[in-house]
C-alpha cells in the first residue's frame, strides 16, 4: 500500500510538472514573439537529475530561466514583458542592459513580481536607474550578481542594493559612488568580485576587501564630466552599430523568406503545369478509347448488316 501511494505521488508530481512546463513554454513563446531573448532550463523532478547525473534537456520539462530585453524595446513592450513574466514561476535571470526606457519604477515592477523571487542574476547597465527600485526588494534573498555599470547609482542608493540577497558579483563602473559607499560594500559578506572603474573608489579603499579574498577592479577617479560624455558617446555608437547589425540580420531574414516564398510559388506552378499536362494526357487517352470503342461498334453494326443481307439472299435462293 505504501509503495502504491509513493508511486502515485511520483506520477502525480510528474503530471503537475508537465502542466507547469507547458504553461512556461507558452509564456516563453509569447516573449520570443515580442522579440526577447528567452533562456530555458530543466524544471522536472529531481530524481531524474539524480539518475542522469545532471539536469537533462527534456522538451516537455523545460521552464523559462530568464529573459534579455532588447535595448530598443519601448516602454509598452517593457510593460507587456512584466505582464507575461507575472505568469511564470522561477525566473532566475533578467537582462535590461542599455535600454533607455527602463526607469526605477519599471525595474521596481519587475523586482516585485512573485515570479522573480528566485532571481539570481540582474543586469541593467547603461540605463537611467538610480537604485531606488531596490527599496522593496528585500525578498530577493537568492540574488548573486548585479551588473549596474554606467547607471545613476550613488552613495545614497547603494545601501539599498548592498543589503539584499547574497550578492557575490557587483559591477558599478562609471557610477557616482564614492568613499561613503565603501562602508556598505565592506559589510557584504558574500562579495567575491567588485568592479568600480572610473568612480570615487580608490585602490587604497579596497585593501580590506582584498584581504578577505575579494577581487577588486578599481582605478583613480577621472574627470566625471569628461568620462560621462565619453560613456554616452560610446553607448550611442554601440546602439547604432548594434542597430545596423540587427537591421542587416532582418534584411537577410527577409531575403531568405522571399526566396522561400518564390521557391514555393515556383514549385506550386510546376505542380500546376504537371497536373495540367497529366490531365490533358488523360483526356486524350479517354478520347482515343472512346474513338476506338465507337469504331468497334460501327464495325459490329456493319458486319451485322452484311450478315443480314447474305441471309436474305440465301432465303431468296
């Protein structure tokens, strides 16, 4: 009885996982249709992983691991993404890099989604985010990596980020943090990789972190106005180049689709001509058979008339 119950529970859990995976893949397809880069991962029973030695790739047991939002996504598309992500369960990765439409309010909406409670990797560098979005993100206890370079994070908002999760990697290059932020960074017990190029953080401030085994990448402070202009110019250039690349890829896809359509039309025309030729041959064959049949009937009628004439002549004799 115990064995039967255990087997029933295993199959019940497996069935529930199949249903959940189907819903996740449906939402993932919707995100892909919107132009997002979607990553999947195994969400099936753990006992299958134990048997295979690792998480297998099984189509019917895959869920959405995370998404990358394009840099040119509009605010409407970001809102639609928030709605679809709300239907998922265990999103672990969110990439919003270089998107000018991403604000603290929009990022806060992402972070407050129940589906992002297990978030591990968060990246939003090159945006206008200041960090206030993290004021209600204490529930993100699994957060491991935060990439927030070239944002508006400063000494006032950094504590909102440093106090959450189990952050191991923190990238804050080209931000407005300074000496006042170091006391909060020093209180991050799990930190292993800290990057703060072109900020107010000096190498001498990281001695305590390096003594703990933390890898630090910092540099002497450079004129903030000059570097800010350079960063904006680089970001603009990157967007233009990436935009051209995406445009060229789209043109290539369009050409491929046109060639496929032309090939399909040519095949359809060829089949049409072949069918017409076959129909014509069949009609000609039927006409010949009809003519042969009619000729045979005429021969029989003629032979019958001859036989009748001979019979009459014989009677007269």
